[in-house]
């Protein structure tokens, strides 16, 4: 009798930061932030997991630029899950990539959470355990358990869903660039005294969502990291300026970059 090979596939979505305020730096070295996360449906990755009897974790991808060794977030998440639960089985994991690498769209964190959700279909694990493991991968991981639109506080891991979503007329266009930026590098560029000057806009943004006011929504979009990343990568600032001169809406850095997003009202 042939042994049944079990697969499970989980979509892995990107996020954008509609507001990102850098509020300070903790003794641990992490930056305290206030941000509004928003899940996008595209571009979407897919994480496919096959359980295996061998006590190993194997990660592969259709993107040759994606590391699949112990530095990969999916590999880290799976190994942490095995260690914490004592599970002796393994898994072969395939990541079908559409989200650009090092783009600020949260692809690595999203992939890790998708892998944890898939593995939980094979291995009975409480979601709180998954969430605890995810916190060890990235501070934005918690958002990918909830999706939608949410306020992220502390280091970004304290999530409060925003029940009133973005105005229905608002559209998003992801603009890939040739610039790849690591979050670690981006946060190292920060001058705290030049941050949080737009923090009040975050509340105004949320109020605009409650009212469905697309004009105020667009007016209050902001990202504290832009000034520091654009200083090091002026080509991104030029691209933003050019697009805004040709098309309606506002162009922002996606998270820590290097992708851009055009947000506009249709």
C-alpha cells in the first residue's frame, strides 16, 4: 500500500505601513514604534509544507536569491517549533515567491507565519505557542496572524485591530525597485531626535478611516524611515517625486524599503 503524502498550502500576504512613527529606542536596542499595518492581497507568496518522517527541515524556493539555509525565516520558525514542542518529525517546505525580497513588504515574516500555520495542520500546536515563536522571528510577525488593518505598538508586536478599514475608494500599487534594503540597516540610520514629528497624524489617519474620508486618509499617510533611507538612496526619492508628478495619489516607502507604494483614490 502506498503511503499517503500529505501537503498543506498557505497563502502568504504582504503588508504596507500606512503610518510609521519611530518613538524612541529601548535598552534592548529595539526601536519603539507606532504603526498602522495594512494587509494587501497581492503580490502573494505561497508556502507549501509536506510532512516527513525524517527529523529534518528542508526549505526550497523558486527564487534563487532567497536563502534557504538557517538564515531563512521559515527555517528558523520550523526549527523553533520542533525545539519547543519536542516533535521528532520533519517537513519539506517550498516557498513560491512573488513578494520582492528586502522590499519592506514583510515577506520574510509573512512566510514564517504561513509556515507555522501549515505545520500546525500536521502537528497539534496551540496558537499561543505559534505566536511566541513568531515573536522570535520578527516584530511584525504578530500582524500576519490577524491581517486586515491594525495598530502596531511597542516594537510593532502589540497588535490592536482597526475595525474600520481603509476607505473603499483607496487603491494600492506596489512599485518594485532595484534597491534591496535590510530592516536592520534601515533602523541603524535613524536619528531619534528627527523622528515622531508626525505621530499625531497616526490618530488623524485612523479617524479618517472611521469616517471613510479618503482625502484626509491620503493627507495623513507618513513613514519616519523615509527621510533616512532617501538620504542614503536618493534614487528612491527621485522615483517618488517622478511618479507623484505623473500620477495621482501619494507615493511612500514600503516599511523600511526598498519597494515603493502608490496609494490613491479611484
